[in-house]
């Protein structure tokens, strides 16, 4: 026989008393293992430690962007609905609902007005137009511009707070035009 000792065989699952414990990992080794730096090729069924945080981050970005788009679309729809009610509300405030000379159309985004001229037998009253413009909170500069329009000026246009009015004036035909609301559909 040889004089070499035989290594002890553990019988209870514990290492033999004369086998030294494995060395403790250094901070650098712990860092490398947690970040995947210097780690060996990933075996089957295992994934690098960075995969889960990256996938979670991407999912978070997609869900967040989708949520913001949905919120924005809801707010846009609510704003369009509120904007389209502006013209209907103005006509109702002036007791002109159903009046053929002040017609709200295009799902509330336009108001067509047709005031009576000197050569016309029918048409809306100028006072009714002023009432509608007041209900729409038209600045005095718009009212002044409309009041000073002559038949030589052609089609005129003014805007305020997302509302645009375009009109023409001739003494024989009166003042006719269209009020539109931005963003209302």
C-alpha cells in the first residue's frame, strides 16, 4: 500500500473537519456577479440579472405612454364637446334656437347668420347678432370692426379664444357670415 492518506468521505452531508471552507467572495466579485460583468456564458434556463429590470422598464414605458395617450384623447374629446356647445349655448341664450337666420350646424362647430338688408323682406335682426357675439364674449374690437365694415371691404375675418367670425356686409343684403369654433368636430 501507499503512504498517502485517503480523503475523508462525509457521511452526514457535512464537509469533513479537515477540509477548509471556501473563501468568501470579495466585493468586486459580488458586484460582477450582480451586474453580469465577467460572468460566464449563461447556461440553459438561466438569464442574466439585468434582463428583468430592463424588461420591467420597457413595459412601464409602454404602459405609461399608452395611458397618457388615452388620457389625452379623453381630454381632447371633452374639450371638443365643450367647444361645440359654445355656439349652441350662445344661440339659446339669445332665444334664437330654431331661428332660420341663426343656424348652428356641423355638430355645433359652425353658426351661420343672415341679417336682413334694405332690399330683403326677411332676415335676422342686427340686435340678435350683437346678442350672439356678446354671448360668445367677442372683444369690443371685433364688434367695432364688424360695425365699420362697408360693402367695399369684401370678406372680413376676426378671431378670439378659439372662435373665428368671417362676414361680409352690403346695405342691400345685410351682414352675413359664419362663426366657427376651433377644435370642434
